[in-house]
C-alpha cells in the first residue's frame, strides 16, 4: 500500500501587529523630540579661523542684534519659564536691558551652576553693547565664555 502524503500547510504571518508597533514608535519619537524654537533675532556672524565647537546643552546664549539690542536665551524651557515667566517658556531669546542682564545671569547661574555662556554678536553690531555685555559678565564673575563665529573656509 502506498502512503498518503500529508498536505502541506503554508505558514501565514500576520503583519498587522508589526505595522502597529512601527507607527507607535514613530508617534512616540515625534512627540518626545524637542525642536529648537526659532530665534528671536537673526544674527549674521563674523568669520574666523577657529574651529572650536560650541556646547549644546546647559547654555546661556546672549545675542546682540545689528541694532545693538541684547537678547538672552537659555536651552532649558524650565529655566526659561522660571526666569522670564510661563508666557516666554517657548521663546528662544527674550530682549533684555543691560541693567536687567546682571540679575538674570545671577539667577540663572544659581538655578544651574553648570551653565556655560555663549555670546553671538552680529558682524555689523556696534561695539558698545558687546562691551557692555562683557563688562556685565566680569561683574557677575563669569570669566569664561565663547564668542560664536562662522568658520572661514579658504
């Protein structure tokens, strides 16, 4: 007698759960990513030969616009809300007066002693406000800061 062959059963894998997981992961990463808010002032940086990289976290950014206005920004939303109020929590930089900059810098350094200072000055900005900012930094004992420039490629 001949043996009867068992019929082959094909295996079928349901891909629906994998697609669900992929979309859940995509949604999770989209919702948890922090996007950098747009800057309050556009600063055209001067060029230099320095290739030193600016820190990306725990940073105070002091920007001086072409008109000489001073803006202060922080990378932490929580610290921004504490210093400038809840309504300014999502703004990248807030315009400050030189007389207020001293107290804001002291409060920021008390809240986070690891903060590093970065100065971004427009290449056409008057020197007076930049000098004022550097004098204020000396008054509050911030002796180490970075001046941001564009890398000159020749």
